[in-house]
C-alpha cells in the first residue's frame, strides 16, 4: 500500500481547458437526485459487483468499471467486460513498471491509459486462461494474485530450495484463508504448467500469451484533486447529471469511521495525512437527499454482501430481482452500493476521476 499512498498524495494540476465540458466547479446548495442503478438497461446491471478479497487492486476494479460503463452506455459490443486482473497486469507489465512483481496499488488513470494504448482481452478469455488456477481458489482471481505474490516475489524461481514451500505456505496463512490442500494443489498446478518465473506479472504474461486484445474505445481519464469539498462535489454531481459515474480515490477507513477526516477540510491541502487513512478507490454512482442531508452512493469492490457499517442505508437487487435504492440486509440478494453523507466522504477524498469528453 506504500506505493499507492505515494500516488494518492501526488497533486495533479489541471488547466480549466483540460476539464470535460460537463465538469464545472460550482457551489451547489441543493441536492438533485441521480441514480445510475435505476432502470433495467443501466450499464451497472451488466457489470458485476467485484470482491477484491483483500488484494490491493481496487484501482483496477474501479478503472475497469468506469471503462465498461462508458462502453456499454455508448453501445460498444466489441467485447464482453474488462477483466480487472488483466487491466492491472497490462498497466504494470506493459506500461509503467516493466516486469513489476505485484499488481497491488496504482492509478485509475494509468489503467485507462494502458487499456487505450494496448487494448483488452475479453473477460471470458481471461477467466478461461486462469481457470486451471482459480478453480483452487473458489474462482477468486484476487486470492490467486495474493498466492502468486507470496509465492514468487523476491525469488529466482519457483521453490528451488526444499524449505521454500514451507516458509511460503506459512506466510500465506497471514493473508489468505486457504487450506493446505488448496495451496498444494495450486503449487502442483503451477509446476505442471511449467510456470517458473520470478514475479506475478511474468506468470500472468505466460498465461495471457496468445490472447488477442480488443480496442478499448473510451476517452482519456483525468484525475482532479484541486478545489474544496463543495467544488469536488460539483464535479461528481455534474458527471451524474450527464449519466456517468466518477472514480474516487479516498481514505477507505472513512467507510468504517464516520468521524475520520483523513485529508483535512480543504482538498487542495495534502499536509499530514493520517496513518489510518487506508487509501482506496471506489465509484460514485448516485446522489440523493436522505433525511435532510445530501448523500452519495458508493459502489465498492468488497463484494455483493458489503453493507457499510456507517452508511445511511444501502441499495440492492432484491431476491425478486427488483432494484431498491434503500433496502435491508435481509431484502438484498446483491448489495450494489451504499449511501454516505457527502460531509463524511468528501473530507476523505483525494481525487475525482472523470472521462475527458
């Protein structure tokens, strides 16, 4: 997370002419309602609620959803979905960090840059190629990435010494809830496939070899972190009014602690970020006045059963497949987002990501 914290705190200065046409810094005192989940044809209905399983790839999950929302809204049917694991690997291996080890931590903007430059393999193709390994993790790509990170990072090969596997297996117990039989099955599968390497991204390079990327037709994603809380709220509101979500880089701990003010009252200031900030990336997908206060709906990557502890309420797809903007845990077949007061979220938000269109 150290790298992400560094990236999270870098101030990006933008000229007003670079901003999308719908982005205007404004001091709105009202709270018009917008909800991108509403309607059976919403792109969000076609994009799964992801679960990062504790692996620090939230930036890739957020970027992939921004890309797919834009594509689906534009009627692009050239491929199914953008796989977040592939998008993260593409960003690190092909773009900024040549042959980087872990895929943890990054910028949403760099993910979109990499996808625009190199294209994306289809989600179906990626999951098929990883299926021999993810079958041992219950289908979780994030848990597989954690396994690969621990197994390969800082090693000159795959378990060259007799005690290598014992020490690696012990380390895994602190990060992933996998039994010994699962871990051994993964190790045996990797050996059988002759995936000897020195890093996670090199293993994935061999897994993705031969995949034919599809062109990703989306504009440039830009990150805005100038302005006050109210001005950044205006950017989110402006995007929602045009029917688009925004990406937020924020203190993840604010989703647990309504008292946290991790970045201070003015977002243009980056002094003394608190250690408990917990940098995280999410989507803002709705806005509404709830109980007299303006709320924003956060779409997270902590699974479809995440019901925010400090949330005003949460939205869901019910067991009868209907959408409700406010529902109980018992009603929810799938939680698609939780409502938080802007006054709690914005003081903990470092940047807002929008497409330059």
